[in-house]
């Protein structure tokens, strides 16, 4: 993933990952998250170009999730603050969501010390073509090559397809927890 990919990645994220902590704050916040994530030594992303150009899927992860979000806050705080303020003015109910974001690190605590695949999205019309499998495989290969031994992924409870995909890579469901008003499942894998 490169800075030139940000608009396409933000568009996919906004449309396809509606229940993420950042989606409802709008494209400005999402762009700041990805811009800061790509600038951080902890951030890593992979994209799949479509047959006619554009991007049809992506994976974004962190070598160290806590450090990644510290780096994003440090480098993107003005854009995040303006975006959050605008989102709160449009939808005051987002305050609770904003307040809950830091709790993720405690709720997904078993992933401490693991790299994490934070966002995975593939265009609906491209699903079933092996794109998610190729993207997750590329991410896991890259993490393994860096000597990272453990990777975590959190998915919405009941979202069966990602669970099956992850199990195919050796992930095992570690536990469930609630985050942003929804049940989540934490998957962990040990890398070779």
C-alpha cells in the first residue's frame, strides 16, 4: 500500500467496514488513520489492483498495534481532531464510540505482543476470487519474514467467511468480547 492508494482504500473502508471504530467519523478521519499508519514503522498495508485499474481489496495491519495508534495520534492529531469534531457535530451519539476506542487494547488483550491485521476488505463483486486469501497470505508472509511470531485478527461475531479464511491460515479463535456495541471474535495464529 502506498500513499497514492489512500483515496481508494478509504473509499473501500467506508463502504465495506461500516462497523469499524473510524468509519462513522467520515473519510477525513479514515484518511488520517491510513496516512499516519503508513508513516509509522508499525504500519503495513497490501492492496489488490483490479483488472480495469483501481483497487478491489486491501489488508492493513500493524507490527505493534499500540505503537501504531500512538504514531497515528502523534502525526495526525489535527486531522483526527477536526474530523472527530465534525463527526460529533453531525452525530452527537458518536461520542460514546469515540470514548470506547481506547478500550479495544484491553478487550483484545490476548493479542498483546502480536502483530495484527486490523482491516481487511474486498469489493463484493470480486469476492470468491481468492483476493482476500492472497492479501492475508502476503501479510502473513511479510510478518513471518520479519521474524514476527504471532498475529491477531478481530472480526465481527457471526461473520463466517473471514473466520473460515483465517482458520485456513492456522488461526484459532481465542475468545469473544464486545466492542462498539457488537460481539467480536479474536483469532490468533503462530507464524513459522
